[in-house]
């Protein structure tokens, strides 16, 4: 089974675990199985059609899945799958806008 690294915002659904073992031969299968075992994770990571949400990045052994074969990227039992929520936003300090 692949090791899935779970980000802090999703650990409540995994009982506090930062990594879990999940079966599957592709990213799609691993995420579907993850959502079955830990129901709250599925809705956070995948949209209603079962695709990875645009603001979620999935890495397989350090490589972003979208640069590989997307959700069809193969996953083996020794592979590491990391779920990384995209960071956005920021704050402009008062008085520095436009500099």
C-alpha cells in the first residue's frame, strides 16, 4: 500500500494521523480509497465528479501528478503520495501599496 502524507487541515478526518497506508494502483484509486476509509477527506480533496480540486496539489514521490499522468499516474506499494493544499493570498503592509 502507498503511504499518503496528510496535511494538517485534513488530519482531523484521519484521527490525527499525518500519514496513512492506502491501497490503489493510480492516484485516482488511492484518493478514492482514502475517501472511503476517511470520509471527510474525500470531499476536501476531490470535487463532485471525483477529480482533484484545482487548489489541491498531489505529489507522487516528489513529482506533481499533473506533470506526470494526472490522476492516472501509477502508484506502487512503496510510493509516497503527498496531499498539499495550494497557498494563496498575502497581505500588503499598510503604506507600502504601489511601491
